[in-house]
């Protein structure tokens, strides 16, 4: 029988967590251990703050996903929001609600998954909360970033005539989730399928790219793909009071997403457009920003970026395919009646 | 049958919440509706950040506590942490995990309870997250404050010879919880008992006092009483590498706490010392700070403050009673085996 967290007092668990995350960097004036954390000011910047929770049975299942991946993902989805604002990560807070029989080894692994990404991304864990849960595991994370005031990438500042770019590939996380939900075992998956599962479980937020593009002035608006590209494109257009046309022929559809959709008798384009949790970034780029955008994208470790559409004056969201325009499929609603496992869930305010 | 939140889409719920909280103040450059919120910098200050969750069945029961009180309390416990740092509230984030059958009227009331305190305390809701929960209601809040760098009130900076002050009265919330847990109905309670229940359900964080004392330089260390005075005094002493002696005869024990303890055959002093969730503040005050401390305390709406002990060089925590020193009772451990309802739960990192 494995040891559960109930074997330790709460203070012992916190001490254990502290030892695992190590000392914070210098801009953290006060980390874990007081009533609150204290962060030094970064002159000339504004604070960018976001929070996002993942819930057992809604966003993950413990029998599918390793605990370190849960810790990783809980932070990653928040870092993706900072990246979408063009902000550099500065700190993170972790609030855990855990059943008393939660295995201690899983606690360690969850903390390690979180801490590894936190350290790598410049968002050290500076505080949080630990409580029992009579129900599912809830991992709630707040991430704090910094950006120059005039370089913040909002949703509402896209303009008609601008181009829409997306990073990486789309549909991968949805394919990974579909593979897990339909009972596929990892041992029998091909490399593309395994990569899709990894994208679902352990998304790599585009921290550096978002921040680099923001700082360079290479885009006018941005958003991450937590609810899929269709939803992101529509949100950018709606918030900006304009419309958007996506080009079906240029979409960077993930290989496993394409294979899954074909196998399931679905349209790969619609599957990839509607698939959430990719945590790629969508940027609105003006013609005169194009060179700065391209330069920012190729700085450091280059990230593939694809031109997938353009913003138009007429409000609405369309898909261009073989020369025909059709309305974009709507996104998901998380309080609706769809089965939990087939849904991407949770929405930022 | 009442309408549940499932009747609305998630976006409709967020829009509804937005309408209820109104427009943010000017230092919120970007509030709800983007990937993250943006807060203007306040020159010369550091950011103070804290997070705390309350969980149905652990911190509250829906059949005992009105939903607006749940919203209020979730924010209050975080504002109390900011107050204990000497920080002025600046913004708040609200992450809600709700069962799909959660009544829409309760959603409105919870948001209103949160928003009313947020507006009154200068911590406007700037962002958050909404997700379904297959289990209990989880309300996770992050609060962000600002303080001048040298005026932050840590735990670790109390010194031997300093006095320990506490605001308000102690034991009230524990008495309120005990009254509810033992099945007392409100209609049959006397005013002191009702007040104790209100302290448990709707704590009033000492925001202004904490900030005023911090800014005035009237204390060297502070902590809030989320886990009770005994635990706070011990934590201040431990973090500062010193000891503390509490004076049993001077403790400002709440009237209902005293009555409850006597009626239950318990020692009122120990009951009040161990009772958590009062969210009063404990301050370590040096002799030369005393006049500044007193001036800060009496500024604005005066708050009763009581000298309850002193810090000593020898490590440890004692209770002085009738001229005899005895060890302070230990605090609670939230992952232990005590029944949920009789326990104060959750611990900040």
C-alpha cells in the first residue's frame, strides 16, 4: 500500500514542497512561508495576471495522466495566457485541493512537474494553498507576468486587412484526448499518436515567442488556442468589432489529428479547427509589422508559424474552402450537456 | 424547480458575472475578457500576492451558509493575508469550480457577495476562471496588493522584547462554526451567538488597519489569525527564531466563544486560542514603534487592539496564567483525521 498525504501533517507537506522547488530567483523578495509573497517591481512594466484551474474528471483523469503531467499542464495553460498577452512570466501560485488518500508519491510528482516548468519558464512558485478535497483533485494556478505597457497584446486590437498567423500545428491535443478517451493504449500507438497525446497532456506554452513578438511590436493582437483556432479567430474578430476568414487549405493540421478524423469519419479541417487545448498562439499582424513579426518568430529556437487567414471589415467568422465561404463551426460550451471526456472545459473570465 | 447554471452557456455566465461586477477602476488597464488582466504599476511599490481556496464540505456547507457569504468569505480570507503583509488591496481573481446543477440564483448571489467586498476593499475582480466540478464547489481566489518595499510586514522580523498585539476578539468564528455544527438554528440564537456565526461566515478582513499600520512603520512583523492566535503567535516566533509568551488574562475572548466553551465544558482560553478563521491580525511592535502603532490603529474607524503577550529570546511558545507558564496548545493539521466540520482547513504555502 502506498503512503498517502494524510500520513504527513499539512506543514510537513508544505515543507516537502518547498524543498522540491528550491530557492526563488532574486526578483522574488519573499516566497513561500509568509501570509503572501512579495515580488519586486520591474520598472516601466505593467503586471499581467491570469488564473486557470484544472479539475479531475473534467480536464484530466488520474488513470490516464501521470501526476507530473498534471502539475505541468496546470501551469502551462496559465503561461500560455501570459504568452498570448506578450508578457514575460515572473511568478506563479499553486492552489491544490487533494483527497486525503492522494498518494504521497503522486504529490511529489505533481509538484515536480509544476516546478520543472516553473523554473524553465521564469515563473517560480512563490506561494499557494493546500487544502483537502472531499471530491476530485483541483489544481488552480495563478501566473503573473510583466510587459511594457504599450506592448501588451490584447484581443480587441486586430484590424481589418491584417493577417492571422498561428504557431505550430492544430488539432493535436484534441486527437490525443480522443485517442485516450477511446481506450487506445500507448504501447500500440505510432509516433504521431504518441506526440498528440503528449500535446494533450504536456502542452508546451509558447512563452518566449509570445513575449518576443509582443516586445518587438510585431503584432497588434493575440490570443492562445485553449478553445481551438476557430474559437480564437472568432474571439479576436468579435473583440475587435470586425470579421475573420480562415483559409482551410493553409491550416497546419497535426498529422495525428488528420489521421484520427479520417478514421472516425470526420472532416479533418473541422476537427482541427474545433479542437481545443493546443495552446498555440494566434497573432493579428499588420502589413507593416510583417518583417518585425518574422524576425521575432525566428529569434532563438525558431517556431513554425503559418498564415491561416485575414481579418475583414464585415463582422462574422468564415471558412474559405475551394473558393467557397461558409460560417465557422461554433466553439464548445463547458456547462452544456456533452460528455465530460469529449469536451474541452473551463473558461477564463 | 430553480434554474441551474447549466441552462446558460459558459460565455453567458461570464457575461452575467461581468454585468454584476461593473466597470473596474482606472488602475486596472484591462479587466475581464482577455487572456489575462493588466494592472498599472504603482511606482515605488512591490507586488504582494496570495491565493486561498475554500471548498464545499471542508470550509463551508451549502445548507449552512448563504451563497453570498461564500463569495464574501472566499475573498475575505485573501484580503486578510494582504492586510497581514501591510499591503493595500489592488485586484482579485476568482476561479470557480461549480457542479452543473448549481442554481443560477446562487451563482448570482455568490458573485454579488464577492463583488461587494471587492469593490469596498479596493480589490476589483479583474479576471478568473469558470469550470464545471464533478464534486464540491471550489472557490479559489487570488488577491494582489501593493506596499512600499520597506514597509512590508513579514513574519520573520519579530524581535525579543517586542509586544504582541491582536485586533478585535478571538474565538468568535470557532464558536460560530461550533454552533452551526451542533445543529443550533439561527432563530434560537442570542445576539452574541448570531454575531459569532456572522464572524465565521462573513469575516471582515482588517484591510485598512493592516495597510495603515504597515505604512506607518508601527510594527515590525504581522500575521493574520486564520489558524487561531496560538498558531499565529507560534508562527511569528518560529519564523523570527525567538519565542513568545501569551498572557491568558488579557486575551480578548469573544462573548459567544466564552459561553460556548463553558457550556461545552471546555477551557474558554484554550478554545479561543485554538479557534481558527477569526481573520484578526497579530502585530509585533517594538517599544519605539508603540506611539506610531497606536496612532495608526486609531486612524479612521478605530479598531480595538489588545496587548496579549511579548516575544522572548528563548525559542518556544508559552501561555502565562496565574503566574504559571505552560506550553501553548498546538494548532490543527488539515490533512489529519479530525471530522471535517470541526476543523479549520487549508493552509497557505
